[in-house]
């Protein structure tokens, strides 16, 4: 998938747990975990804003576009 979530990297850099972030932004650990593992299909801008505010980062620090290469594409 070309969109990669880097929330885990930001948490490690700030020595913050997912539980601590959850408490600070008012989002369940389960929902943050879905986002962190890249299983989320969408994220509200208000959620992204809250996460960025608490982590002191920019949206681009959390969400990254990684172009697919021909090797990544599986033809059917």
C-alpha cells in the first residue's frame, strides 16, 4: 500500500506509549492501534490534528506516501 503510517516511529522518538497518547487525545487504544498498524481505511482530520498537537509533529511525520515499484505490483 502506498500510504504508510509512521505513528509508531513518532511514539518511539517521544518515548510515549500508545496508552499515554490515547489518554491525551481521547481516542481509544484500540482505534489508535488500528491506525498505527496501517489497518485504518480513513482518519478524521480532527483526529490527525489531535495526534499532531500531542506529539508536536506535522501530519507528514505520521502519514507518508511511498510509491509502489513494479516489483511491488502483483499481476492477476
